[in-house]
C-alpha cells in the first residue's frame, strides 16, 4: 500500500509540473500578445479606452440591445477593451460638460443667448459623434486592414505552396505584415494557444466572420487556402492556392471599379458644400456685416468676427471632415503602402531634421522648428491688435480727412476708428490687411514644414525600395531558373547580379554575393545579418519574405526552391499589374481633387478676400461721407441712411477667418485625396500634407495680397470720383 501511495504521489507531482508548465507557456504567450497590442495599438485608442472606463465608473449608462450588439462588433474589430456602456457614458458626460462650459463661458463673456443655443447644438453633435466614434475607429481599422489583405493572401499563398501548414503560413504572414492586420492574425494564433478554439481553422473561421459584410473576397480566398489542405493531389492543391490570390486580386479590381464610378457624386457634393458655397457666401458677407454692425442695436465687429470663427473655422470644417470620413469608409479593399520607418527602426532617425556640424550630426525634432515658425509669424501677424492694447487710442485714430504724413500713415497702415460710444474699432487699413496674411501662413507653412521634414526623407527611401520591388520580380524569376538548373544558391546570386548589373535588384544580389564570397557568410547571414546583411540597405517586406521562402524551401531541395521563387515572382507581377489598373481607375477623380486642393480653393478664396476688402473700403468711406452730409443737412431721410450703414468687419479679421478656413480645407481635402488614392498610408498622407499646406497657403496669400492691393486702388479711384469737389 505504501508503494502504491508513493507511486500516486509521484504521478500527481509530475502531472502538476506538466500543467504548470503549460499554464506558464500560455500565460507567456498571452503576455506577449498583450505587450504586442500595447506597442502597436495607436495611442489615441489607448486614451479612449481609459476615458470610457473612467466615465463608466462615474455614470454607467447601458444602451439598448441592438446598439450593444453593433458597438460590441466595432469594439472587437479594433481590439478595444471597452464596453458599450462605457461608450455611452463617455458620450453623455462629454455632452453635459461641453454644454455647460461653452454656454457659461459665452454668456458670461459676451452676455448673449446665442452661445447657449450654440452650446446646445455643439453638445448634441458631439454626443452623437462620440456614440458613433467606435464605428469611426472600426472603419479606420477596417480601411487599414483592407489595404493589407492582398499582401496577407500573398504571404499565406507563398508559404502554402512549399509547406502545406496553415498555422505556420498565418504566422509567416503576421511576421511580415504591419499593424493592424498583423495584430488580427496574431490574435487568431493566440486564441488557439489559449484554447479558446480547438484548431487554427476554427479560430480563423471565427475571425473571418467579421469581414463577411465588407470583404467577402478575403473570406473566399482563405477558404480556398483551407480547402487546399484536404486535396490529395499536389497539382490540385497548388491550383487552389494560386486561385486564392487570383480571386483576391480580381474581386479587388471589380470592387474598386464600382467605387470609382460611385465616387463622383459624393466628391462633387463635398466640393460644393465644403468649398464653393461657403466661399461664395462670403462675397455678400461685407454687405451683411455692414448692416449687422450699424450703431442702432447692431453687433460690433468683434462679435461678428467671433460668430464667423465659430461658423467657418470650427463648425463647417468639422462637418466637412465628417463627410469626408463617410466617403472614405466606403472604400473597398485596395492597395496601399506601409510606413517603412515603423518596420525598420534604423530609418526613424530620418523623421527628424539632421544638422551636420563638422563630423557630428544633431537630430532636431521638427516640432520645434514648426513651433518657432508659427510663433514668429503669429507675433508679427497679431501686431496690429497688440498695438491696440499698448498704444493709447488718441494716437491710433486718424480722422476721415487725414492730413500730414503721420495721419496718412496711420490711415493706410492701421486705420483705427471711433464708434458712437467712443470705442476703438478696426484696424481697417490696407497695411493691417497685408500683415494679416502672416497668420494663415503661420499655420499653413509651420504645419506643412513639420510634415515635410518628418516624411520627405523616409518617402525617398520608400520610393527607392519601390523601384527595387518593381524590377525585383524579373530578377527573382532569373534566380529561380538558376536554382532549377542545379546551380547552388551561393553561386546563383552572383550570376543573377551580373545579368542585372546597374539596377537596384542587381545591387541587392551583388551585396548578397559579396557577403558570401568575401566575408564567408552563409546565405541566411548574408541576407539577414543585423549589421552587414543586405536587407539593411534594402528595407522591403516583399524582398524579406521572398528570401525567407527561399531559405524554407531550399531545405526540401533546389527544385522546390526554384519553383517557389518562380511562383513568388509571378505573384508579385500580378499584384503590381492590378495595382496599376486600380491607379488608372482613380486617376480622373484624384486629378480633380488635387486641382481643387492646389489651385481652385486658394484662388477662389483669394479673389473673395480682395472683393471683400474693396467693398469694406467703399462702404466705410461712404459711411463717412454720408455722415458728413447728414450733419450739414439734417433731414430725416439722410439720417435714416446713416443709421442703416455700419463700419463693417475689417478686412484684417475677415482675411484671418478665410485664410484659416483655407488651411483647414486643404488639410481635409489632402487627407481625403490620399485616403482614396492610397488607402490608410500614413507616410504618404504626411508627405502630401507637407507639400499641399505649404504650397496652397503661400499661393492663397500671394494672390490675396495682389488682389487686395489692386482692388483697394480701384476703390480709392471710385471714392475719388464720388467725393464732392
């Protein structure tokens, strides 16, 4: 009996050790996944999680069943650790806080019930927007993941051709993709490791269910790959793997074709509502402003400017941004590039401004350069207001019949005036109007330089890598043929380098050959060595994955490796061919939108500012002339005319409002254009923002300054003809 008990104790200890080891391995995998999610999940999503969880503790509000199901689907899609109750709690709390803050601040400062009504509208819109925010995050996540779906099928198909193992193929794809799809695929593997699902197929099928509504071709392609596992014939198995990629590419093209046809209507509506109508509406604003700022119960110019800021610089840009996101949310699976600085940490230093002092290099964060430019331009641009705060008003005011060089200078540069209550209003001078162009330039040029410095060098690296990838398929085909002829891989690299000499792919193969022949490295070390490997100088996920396929397949013999490389080269050619067709589809729409961003919107706004400046100048002078006539001939009719007209909104304030609106519109249109053309390509978005913000703002300022000066000269001539002799 004692021997049996001792034996049982021994087996119990052994079982406990095995179970503890399994549990620790599962916990380690789980911790790795959580760490991976924390590292790659965008920071704004992490902040949103914290706010939702905090709001749920303060005020827990549960949505209805249908809303709960929809929100749960969106939250799971973008891996957010938030409950639907947390989403609703944050939305309602934020609406209450914003309503109280805006209404009280506006009413206490300006004593107007307008701000109470405006706060109610803003709070309602923000409440609805925050409830829809998980859907926005989900669409953004879906858009980024959709851009990578063709690549994911490419990686899985490439691996499945030489090794029929679905779990290893998904792991291979997750290692070569960037977030967010890499997070999704790692989650598929994690669910199997943690025994949430019994097999990789079950876990994958559950994950694919969430794409049924948006990307059925992605599901069909994976089902074909799964079906290849059950084929007894090698030929049929390979045929199904190849068909998976073909289905993905063909359906991508068909869906993008329909999207391109359906896009013209929403883009036209967005252009009319966001650019044409608001800017043309500004043409009649000087007349409206003149009537609204009269001295008989009207607004002062500062209040009117504040209302215009709320309308043009806050409300309308947010509405246009929301409409643009709706347009982007309907974009199907397409093509897109990744930020290679995220994949290759060595390139992150090029996100900064590199300054060389002798042999030393100093990296400066471009945010400091941007802040310096914005601060300098704002100080100069706001100088007319700063002067008003410092200099006594008696020294600033110039009379209607300014005489003497000092008075003429004050009238031309600042032209501050006194209203009926002896309050200082203005500046109305053309000099102040010209100075005001520095304020939109501060934001447009400052933010544009920030994005340009962050992206320009990295984009050049990616363009060079793209050139390599474009010609890499044919070089890879040659390498596969050399291996198929029985040539060892160590020699084949050198032979292909000779035939492709002078090209980017030839340089890559030559570097691998040099590492093998002169440095005594093996193939794996020659390619993947972290210090001397060829991939350091050619950062490309496609090249890296194809070389890993070479190493994996070469273990099964040179013929298998040869066929694997030939198939990879064919896959790359197919993807490039479809991508070019997709770019041709979107060319017309993209071309129109770029013209609107680069030329039309800044030019139209510039002309409107010039017309406004002329009208304000004429109305201001007419007001003074009518006032003089009314004083000399005190008739009731002339007195009524005098009461109708006000001083109007100064061109200085008006131009600042329009200029900032143009900066915001260019920003929104650039994001929309890039999203339609490239999908969720953050690097390309930054590069385009840097170029468009700088160019469009400078173009707007130059045209506006020329038109303002020209139209003010016309206004001076008109007033000279109307002045009584």
